[in-house]
C-alpha cells in the first residue's frame, strides 16, 4: 500500500509540473496581453510597454518561467493584474463557494447513482433497466448551460421559489445560512443531476456484473436472502468502479461548473477562471489550473485508498 501511494505521488508531481508548464506556455503565447485588458484596446504602444515592464511581462519567457517557479516554491502566487489583489487571497475567497457547490453536487450524484444503479443492475434486461438507460442517455446528452437555464426559467421565473443566481440577496440586510443555501439549490441540482447520468450507468453495469459471479450463487445456495447478498456483498464490491470513476471525474465536474457558475453568476473558481481567461490574468489562471491539478491528483489518490479499504487485495499489489 505504501509503495503504491509513493509511486502515485511521484507520478502526480511530474504530471503537475508538465500540466502547469503547458498552461504557462499557452497563456503567454496568446496574442495581446493583460496590458490591453487593463488599459483598453486604444492604449498606446508606449503605455503598454511601460505596464508590461512594471508587471514583469517584458522579460524573456524563460526568465518569467523561472521566476514563476521560484515564487511558487516559496508559496507566492503573485498578484492579480486586474483586481490588484494577492492571488492566494483571491482564490481562497472563491474556493469556499466552489467547495460548497462541489460537495453538494457530489453527494447528490453519488446518492442518486447508487439508488438508480441498484435498480438498473437488478432489473437488467427488463423494462425498468431499459427505461433507466433511456433516461441516462437523454440526461447525458443535455448541455449544462441548457439544464441550468431551464431550471432558472421554471423554478425562478415561473414559480418564483428560488433565486436566479449569486450567493446572497441584496434586499436582506443580514443574509444567513438559509439564504446562502437557497442560492446553492439550482447550481447543485444542475451539476449533480448531470453527474448522475454517467455515474449511475457505470454503477448499474457493475452491479449486474457482480450479480453474475460465483460468490453470489454460493451465498444464495447457502440460504442467504437476495436482499442480504445485494446489500452486504454486491453493493460493497460494485462500489469500487464507482469510486474510481468519481476520482477521475474531478476535472470534468470542474469543467461543468465553469458553465454552471457563469449561467448562475455564481462566484466560484470556475467563474473566476472564465473571467481571468478573458482578461489574460496569467497569475490567476496558473494558480487555478494548479489547484485543479492538485484536486485531481488528490481525488485519484483518495479513490485508490478507498478501493484499498473496500478490497483488501489492493493493499498488497
């Protein structure tokens, strides 16, 4: 187990170095630059050059790259060009909102996927499983922004029971946790329901596969009820592929939340990344990409650890 964790960590560190290096090269290779976003497109070349010198963007790329890594190793992520705030503080403010959205969406996806997948696996080949499969394909084909817009039109505009976006209500002087939770409902539903389409399909296939194995027939032959076999043995073994897929889906969930946060005007990391990309705010883009990479690596490592607990054989591989 320790050897596996050490190997995965070494691979993860190398992956992060390559990932951030590629992002650094791509963001600095785009035409224009943050100087035009700050000064405007009608800025004079002299003013743009002066601002680039002040921001450290006039130096050669290799020197900017070396300086950036030196600051990164010291825990200094720099300042946002547009907002003139420390990147660490800026990302931290938005990170709390993203975590609330992530955790709510993941919990909703896992709970619904387990319930739907169990029914699909048990009724494989019959009409309930076929109906669930059609529902999964339909849900999987829907664009994220379309689902979010439909939710806004129905729950906010038509029914008027939920806010259209943001995280607070400016009409309320001291908004509390309940107000914040109401603003989370629609974004969490959008990200969570779209995650159900893929996760429940994998889990349903895993349940069906486990039900066809010898240990299930042996347990039933010994007198155990189907319900006991399903929840004591099949569920535990079928969760392993679901945990692995969930660990690998962190970047895809984040990519979906970029659109969701834009649709709902939700101030999370996805919204910040989208706004920073438009203005070519390099320090913020690099910091968020690095954070996504770390989250993906930790998600994969956590999936391996959970799988090791679910299947003791994993610990000795």
